C-alpha cells in the first residue's frame, strides 16, 4: 500500500520550537532501513521513546565524533542518503543541508572540531569532498574543495580506486580512506585537502586482492583498524598511526586467529585498548586486544549486525541487529550484552547525541503507519537496504 507523505524529512509539528528540546539527554538514533523510521532511544533507560517517520534513512551516518559534537538543537546529524549526503537538525530532525556527490555509495565523517565533513564518494565519482559542517557558518552545507581521483588506477575494469569509508585521526589533521579497488590506504591532509600519503596493501599470501574497505581510528591517536574483503571470510588489519601521516600495518588477523566471519566495520573502546569488530556472517562481535593484536572474545548477537555506535559517554556500544529488528547494548566495562531493545524494520545505521528532539503528532502517526507497511512516495533511500556494504558494485 502506498501513500503520499506530502512532507520533507523531519518532524513537522507547527508548534515545535527549540525551547521544547531536551538538551541534556543522551540519545541514540537508529535508522530503520525497512520502513524509513528512526528509533529514538533514551540511553539512560535503554528504551525507545519515539519512532518517527523521517522520509529518509541512512546506513552509515557520521558517528565518530558526532555524539560529543551534537549538543544544541541546531547541530546537524550527517547521513548518507540517495546519491549524496544530507544533514538533519538534531532538534527537529528536519533537513538543513544536502549535497549530491555523483555516486550512490557515500561514507562521511565530521572532523573533531565539527567544522568539516569529509566524504568518500565511490564509483562512478571516485571523489573526496570536504563540506562546511559548521551550522553557524555562512557556507554551511557547501562543498569547499574536492579531490577527483578518477585518474588513479583501479583493479580490473574499475574506473578508479573506489574510495570507501573515511575515518579521522583525533587530532583532526588527517583522514584515512581505504580504497577497495586499488588495495591502498590513502591519507588525506584535511586542511590542505590533498593526498598526503598512499600506502599499498599487499596480500599475506602474495596472491589475490586485499580489498580494504572500512576503517576506524582510535581515540588515542596511535591505532587504526581497517576491514578487508580479503579471502573467503575477510581479514582485520591493525595499523600504527603514532605518525599520523605515515601509518604502518602491525597485524592482520584472519578467522584462523579467531576473527569472526565477514569483518565489516568496527568501533574502538574509549581506552583505545579494545576493539569491537562487527562480524555479521557469524552473527557476533569479535573483541580484539589492540596492544596484543589478538582476538580475546566473540560476543554472540543472535543475528547479523553491520555497524554500531557509542553513546555520548562512550560507556555502552549500541549495535543494530538487522536480521532481528533489535539493538543489542554492549557494556564496555563488562564486555557483555546488558540490554536488548526492539526497534523498527531492518535497523542498520546508528549515531548519538546529547539532544533529544521533541516528538510531534504527525511524524509519530506516520511512523506508526510505516511500521504497519504503508509506503510513502518520494522517500529518500540509502545505499544499503539489506545486506550490503562497500564491497558491492553499484
């Protein structure tokens, strides 16, 4: 059943004002790709407090520094949507910026100071964008500079290097981009916005392709995780970034080392000692001791999860389990699942803030209808609906 939403993304109650917004509540946002709703979770009680229809959904929202940066109603949440990226104001969840990138596969991250959004737009664009992410700037939401990488070689018939994920060193000077079609890790100088370094990644057995595609920089500035589509089950690389401009690979883990199947994305604990790698093909999260470079545990999720996000206090990790329509909460101190939260259909991307938007009647009603199977025309989709990631060709 289809209907016209007749609305843009956001909560549209005409009585809304910033005075109605709770600006001191740790909140998790989980994007339900199956029905275009977002589950708004209270991180104090680990309960869903609202499920509005947004007219868009996102598989990889910016979540590295966003939870600490988003503390006023006008601050943006940056999402990968349609053929580009968009920003929604956290206080109203209404769209405030949109940039088309020429690619349907986009990954983005905000710099630690909140001034820039760095975007990797994969094929056919093969382009890096820097966007003004400061909502107080006159050029907010505009592309300030870009790097066209189509002249770089790609494996086989690929027309470029395939820049996938982007993660940013905590000092804000460099961004790291795994290139899936070139077997390289590219380092970008964010201020100059130029390629500062590019490291070739060779297969362990000297044959085949490593296919690095996702990455996560640690909070202490000394470590970087990169997921690779290498072999049949994927591999996980631990890089030393103590020299941020010249990372070096320390360890590459495989399933023979205890790594779960299909290493997809990762999050690093607040102490930068432990890593959580989402391994959806084995329905778990692989825990890695980063100092030792060794797998120490596998946390059973009972279903497939592709991403996760820390709450603003970085005490608990929220993991959307897409196949079960729920979120598992992993307590970092105990390393155990402490809560299971039912959410909407096919949850995928997640991010967090210290602002909770005011619910309104219209968006809540549309959310109820969406969960009942009503489809609204003109909804903005996301690259990942179902099981997909940077390794999939467009």
